[in-house]
């Protein structure tokens, strides 16, 4: 795991941050979003696509530019294959998976071989800002 980007920002500044990260992420890519509930994962993605909503209950949402999935409710990697991700690999080149890092090995096995994998960490700081770190896996 190699750190390729780090920054601290206010939550309203996520639009500029999203533009910076678009330049850093080589597609096709899977980006694991890691952060506490309320840390700004879905808000960050709204900077990429204003119509983005949390897939907490639907598990997978298809956006204009990417697929956004939330695996918080999954108990094991065995639950990934029935979601039909193989269908989505063909439709988009960018995937954001909340709570997906725990399934890294299985997702790497399921996705096409040319995908890059990233980990994007969102952490709340003491002064109510967010610290962002992007790693290539």
C-alpha cells in the first residue's frame, strides 16, 4: 500500500478535492471508501455526481460515471457474487465501494484483471475538518 495523496479540508470543499482525485485515479479502478459513519463518503461522491445517493439499503447504485456500492450489511465475501458485479464491470470503469476493503481479496478475484485498486480514507479531525488519504493497493 503506497500513499499517493493526502490533504485536509472542510466538508464544503469536496468538489475541488474530487477534481484532484480524478487526476490521480487511473481507470478502470476500484476505490474502497473507508471512514466512520458521517465522515463524508457519500458527500464526497456527490461532488463527482450530484445525483449520487447512499446505497445503504439498495447495496448498489449506478451513477452516470461510476458504480457506488455499500457493503456494510454484508457478513462475508460469499455474499458478493450473488450481487451480480460481473454485469457492472462491463458498464463502468470506476467503482466506489463503501466498507469494501474487508473484501479486497474476493473483489480482486471477481473483477477483470486490468483494474487498479485504491483505498480512500476519510477521517474526522479535532477541528471538525476531514483528513483525506488516497493509497494505491
